[in-house]
């Protein structure tokens, strides 16, 4: 059965926020006199911020999240851009009747900013953020919520992402999954989670959907 619905993660999948994320972590760690290498910071990319900071310092986690988000929103437009061919591909998918949604662990304010800046806001009516769920990815809840909004058939739905959370969430919801080779942590790391597809180029989705 051909894919008719695609659920996308946002950061690191459709839009390049990698350097913004690193800069925001560095800013936060400097503010709290903590030292982490770039390699260590890359590992923090993916899970909800509160989980990451709780593991580092549970007592100060909430204020660290606040410091991070303040910097992230302030510097957002200086860093963020869509990955190559993303806008054209998403446009073509929409024109050919493919239903699409965003499923992310970010807060809605940052998500809206990213979609608007990159011109992707025209293509996604359904956007599920961390504000909309009790259990974020890798739990199936956000994926199931997006599918419910789109009245999607799980057999014809694909979850696309750059992190193991995306692959696991898709699998937990009974979907096919696709990793992206441009993931910050490296293609091989993502292949360990056995996605149904590995996209070397976002345009591979045109072939997968038969568009």
C-alpha cells in the first residue's frame, strides 16, 4: 500500500537548527558555570529539554530550561534555515494529495517561529508540539494524536525524523518509519534503530509516495 500520510519531526529533519541548539546549550552552560564539549552537547539534541537538564542538575533544571529557551528564541532567526530541497518537496507532496503533519518535542512558540521563517507554515495545518501531549516521543501519543487529526490509516502513514525518538515513536504507533541521513548524530547511529527507509535526500519521499 502506498504512503498517503507523512508525519515529520521538525528540528534536524525539515529545518536546520543544529547550530542554534548548540549555541543555546553553550549559552546555558556558561550561565551555570558548567563545561561540556561540542560532542557531548550533540548528544543532548533530541530529548525534551527538561529531561536533559534534569539529568544534569535536577534542582536547577527548570531555570536552565528557561535560560535555554530565552536564548533560543532571541537568536532563532540568525541561525535557522530549511534543509536543501525541503520546501519544494513538501510543496510537491501537498500538491499530490499527501496529508502531512509536524510532530515535535518543541514548544509551540518555537515551532511556529521556525515554520514561519522557512515558509513551511503554508503546508502544515496539523502541528503536534510538546504542549499538546502528556507523553512526548518516543511515546506513541503525539504520533497517534497527529494521525487522529488527519484521520490517517496507519498502514499508509510514515513517520520521518532525525533522531531515535522519531523512529521509536513511529514504531510504537505501528507505522513505517524513515530516518534522515543528514542527522546531526550520523546516519549509522540512526540505522541502528532499523527505520523502514533511510532518506539520503528529502526528495526520496517523492519516490516512496509515487509522486
